[in-house]
């Protein structure tokens, strides 16, 4: 099925439920397009969005069934872009926003929102401080949110990542060390993070991905099958199969790692004492140490 991408302003939101599943129309060139999908809560009528999905034909006619809907970061250079931005700030409606942009120009009007809101007709100190704080974070928040939603994260996942790493570091974390999310945020297992990593552009045969998968396969085998070790050859095959399956689920190009590459990376983890190799049995270091403690306890040596 052909993946369709569109970009435009939301004309109308016909329906939206508590989980943000919505029926809405997007003013795209040359026609309005009826869409369905998860619409981020920050998006409302008049907001610009990028949608990616497939065409469906139902009782309501032709619609774009969206896999992702992401807000487009505001334009801080054009009059219309800055007016839209200013209208998102407290106590600044369209009249004040338009007057400020006409008098000061878009660049200066946006700068005043961040530095001196009194130029926009705001008279109280408390309101000025509130506007300054929101204005400074607005574009950065849009940028991070747009990027994360655009690579297929849910709004809940996006919010968790931004909360954990901050607006300015969220994108950097995903692009440089995505698998750290597994350790840092509850609910982010290997398979979820692997999908995020591939959509963010990580190569399917990257060492970073293989190393994370080795740890996952050892942990998963213990949790689901009760195995505290796996024979070396079986572990290599398990890792390759998991990497291929995960890439296929994400519809990403597949380049399986070589057998010898996975084997070398297991040995690298052993050198770093993150896994233990004992008579061709591979343990995670934590499970190996636990087994030794239990064994010694049974023998009465501690």
C-alpha cells in the first residue's frame, strides 16, 4: 500500500475522543483532505500538521487513515506564523498579536514576547513573566514534539521522553544513544526503543543496536523461559532473528549482521564484564553472580 504524506492546516475537527483519536480535515493543496488518526492534544483547528498514512474508502467517502500526525513547528519569520504563535500565549488574542506584528514586524514582535511583553500590550508583571516563560519554551517544545511524533512515538511516549531529558536534549538523546531509554524510562523495552531507533535513522546492522539486542535476548530468555544462560551459538542466532523481525515489523530496510560480528560483540561485552562466558554458556553478569551466590549458599559456604 502506498504511503501518503500531506502537510497543511487543520480546517475542522469533526470528532475527537478521550484518547485523541479524531476525524478531522486538513487544508492541503489543492483540496481539503478528510483524515482519521491520533491527533496530538496540542493540535487544534488552525494548527499546521504533517500526516502520513494510507487511503481508505468507507461510508464517509475517501479518507486518509493516518499512522502519524505531527504538529509543524511554528514559523517565526512570517507575519502569519508569528501571529499564530502569539495567539498561543496567555492574554494575547488575535487583535493584540496582529497589532504587534504590524507595528514591530514579525521578528521583533516575537523577540518582545520573550523579552518584554509590555510592548504587546501586557501591563502586569505577573502576566509578563508568564508570557515570557511560555514563549521561550514554545518553539523548542514544538520542535522536540514534532520530531518525536514524526518518527512514530505516541503522545504519551513523547511526553515521557521530554520530561526525562528536557526539551533541549530529547532529540539529541534519541539520535545519539536511544537504547539508554530502556534503563531510564519505565515502559520502554528493547522492541519499542528499537522501533524508535530505526525510524530515527539508526542503521539496522549498527553495533549499538546489536549490543542492546544481546542484552535483551539474555534478559528475555530468563524472564519468559527461566533460562539464566544461553549457549553462544544459540544466542548469536537468536540475536540475528530478533533484529530481522524487529526491522520487518517497522517496515525498515533489513541488513542482518554477520554471525562473526555478533560473536565479536558478545566477546566485547564479556571483556567489559557485562556478560560472563563460562564453558560456552553466556550469562548476563547479574544473573551469573546471583547463581554463584545461590550455589554457595546451598553449599553452606556463606
